C-alpha cells in the first residue's frame, strides 16, 4: 500500500489583542479622523445656532486624541506591533499569509513611537476593521440588540 504524503499546512496567525480593545480603538480612531481645526472662530454660545458642528473641532478640552493615544499605549509592546501589522494587512500592504513579515517589519521600523505612527494614519479605524476581516474576525457587537433601520421602506 502506498504511503500517504503529509502536507504541512501552515497554521493561520492569531491576534493577542482582545477584540473589545480593538473596537474601542476603532471607535476613537474614527472620532479622531473627523476632527478638524477651528473652522468657526466666531462660534456662538448655543450649539444649536452653530448646527452642533463644534463637536468636529479638535479643541483644547477635547479628549479624543488622548483617549486614542492611551488606548494604543495600553497595549503591550508586542500587541502594538500586531496592531501596526493588522493595519498594514487592512490597507493591503501585506497579505494575511505574510503576517510574520509584517510583524518583523513593524518591529524594525516602528519600535519607537508606534502610537504616534498609527495616529497619523488617516482611516486607521477602517484599516483595523479590514485587517480583522482578513482574520475572519469583527469588532461588531453581536449581542447588541438595539433596533436598527428596517430593510424595507413601508412608507
């Protein structure tokens, strides 16, 4: 009887970053992405008069940047490199099959100031979600049972 040939199938990579932390980073990254400079220097005291657009301004009292920075810095060193590699997979710089190469490159190129590197990247939240999709994961809360818009228009 002929012997069966054993094929070495590589095990898919895994992430050590909890998805709830990634979800928080995605949320803060999206909030941070939409911030802009002072676009209304003569703002009134009533947000309704300004159309509530001041929420999009990156003001001195706004904590969004700091919250995003702190969330990234709360990850351990290896998880920060994972996050960078995940973002690169999400934007198409690397494929999931090149995960180890992406991790090695992240360690070599961004050992200093990884949080600053990530925060300067537009669409950070989108890239994280796309990277998670490559892993077959998501930050969508499946336990969220809030009502959503209906699929059909009954009007």
